[in-house]
């Protein structure tokens, strides 16, 4: 089945080759240089690989569980529609496959014409094996069996083994081990009815050309490329796009929008966070002028894109009721499904209950406030009739470089004793 699919894709690509790849002055060929040309030099060469035969995906990465909050979803989803997103890569910890929030999320996205792909990855999988991954796929499979009308059809694997020191010391051996592991991961997912999108850097093709082509053919149904270096972004994916089109594999390029972050290695050379949505849109348009509309476009990631689009922030608010009968072991307690924040000028920001960390010992009752501003005093307003604030409490979210999610806490007292 797999072989016939690949042969069919290859034949289709070969038949369409004159339309897919036009390179003035020379034929479409592999770029053997180790360092991609900067964008200006690339454009001066007149290289083009335009393919408008089919529309590529428009994807967004979501590493947090904000979209699981059904109350906040209508407001949050405006960012998705603003960028014409039709696929969300959503990280889904295993406990959520058994909760009602997941089919609600998939249904909410589906009504907007957005497909859900389950996002996961651990760079040490090639070393420690795939037991964890296979358990996760098994949980996803059970979810799909139980929710056929809201099934998740694909997994996106972000396995950044290339960041390990052992890989960097021996890239060829590291790439080979990674590819073997990803072939096993691919086969296991396919056995459970799932398509596989592999998320990779732009450098694998420079390690071993044959290994890279084998990887594309045997380890994925689609390729998503972390094409973050802005000044070489056009040339950096030339080989990947050429290979994918020869094999009939859809491919997309990812734009980075995180603020500066030394832990994740985000520098100004990589991110559009400080240039804004106009520059980001212009870069995506230029990319598709070279590669055509069949090249997909993806954005990393939702939290940053929300801020770029709105200029606002998110906040998680944690309620406590020390000593209350229904409080959990950490003193947290649910005080209704919703609360509000009122700013000094009277503006109201709504916050909705959800559970952002089911892997912790405590339930973590938390309210997600959507659209807060920094440097503004907010008064907490409870909707619950069963509780009151222990004292007048104000929240003020202070500006901090690169901080997009704020947290706060407040204390409540039951209005009466007895069962609540």
C-alpha cells in the first residue's frame, strides 16, 4: 500500500514537473552548498519553484491548552480566522484523551474549517525508545474510536534530536538513528489510522542527501520545516521542497514569532515578534512567490500570535479558600464557571474556568482571562453566589520583556457554612 502510494506520487510529480519547477538558466537541481544563500542573492539568481496546483495548509502550533477552554474559545479563535488557519497542531497530554474538553475542542475547530493534529515529541526518543510515544498513540486511537465524528486524523512529531550533543558530534550517525526511530514511529501511527507530519530543521539535507530523501519517503506523509533564519529563508528550503514535490509529499514552512528567549535559542535573527504582523505577512507572500501557493505556511506559536494580532495578553488566575471543606490539598477551590476583571476605566475582561495541568497532583482550578493589559489595575468580580473575596483585591500585570502569559491568585471565603 505504501509503495504504490509513493510510486503514484512520484509519477504524478514527474508528469507535472515542467509546471512545478521553473529555474531560469538551468534545470531544477539539488543545491549542494552547505550554507543557503541570503534572500537577496537567491532572488538575484532568478530561482523559482512555483506550484499553484493545490492550496497548501495554513497551520498554527498550540503548545498550551488555551483552546480547550470552551468559554474562551470564541475570542481566542479570532486569531486563527484572522490568519486563515485551517490546521492546528495541538499538544495533547495523555489524560485529556479521556476528557470531554477534547471532542469539544475538535468540534469547535471543525466548525471553523480547521483540522486538529495531535502534537508531541521528545528529542530523546531515538535513545530511550518509543514506549511513551506508543502509549500516547494508543490513547489517541481509543479516543478516535470513541469519537468517530470528531476524530483526530494526524499526528505532528517534533522530535528535535539534532539539538543533542551526541548528534552534533556525529551528525551522520545521529541522523541515521533519528531516521530509523521516525520510521518506526511512522509505521506505528499508520497502523492506527493516523497520518504523520514530521517537523524538522532546515539542515538535515546538508548532513546526508540520500538519508534525507529516504527520510521523506519512509517517515512522513507531510513535512513541516522550522525555517526560522529570516535572511536565508527563501533558499533554506529549496532542497526540501524539491524532494517533497518529486515524492508527492506536501510541505510547509514555519515562521517563528516567539520573543527573545535564551533557553529556546530565539534571537532577533529568527523571530518576527518585534517586526509585527505586517512584516510577517510580507515574508509569507514573498515565500509563496518563489514556491507557489502549494507551499504551506505555519506559525509558531499561538500565544505569541495572539499578542501580535491583538496587542493584549492572557492571564491565568488561581482561586484559593484555605480551610474550606471543598478545597483540594493545595487549598484550591472552584468558585463558579466564570469570573470577570474590571479595569479602572470600567472595561470588563472575562475569565473562564479550565484545568490546564491534569498531570499535577492537584486539580489546578484556574480561570483564563483573555485580553488583559499591562499597567492597569483590575478588580476581581465573582459570579458565584457561594463565595466572596476574603478582602478587596486588585491585580496589576506588570510589563516584562517577552512575557505573554501572566498569573495571579486570589482568596475567597464561603458565604455560609455547610455543603456547597
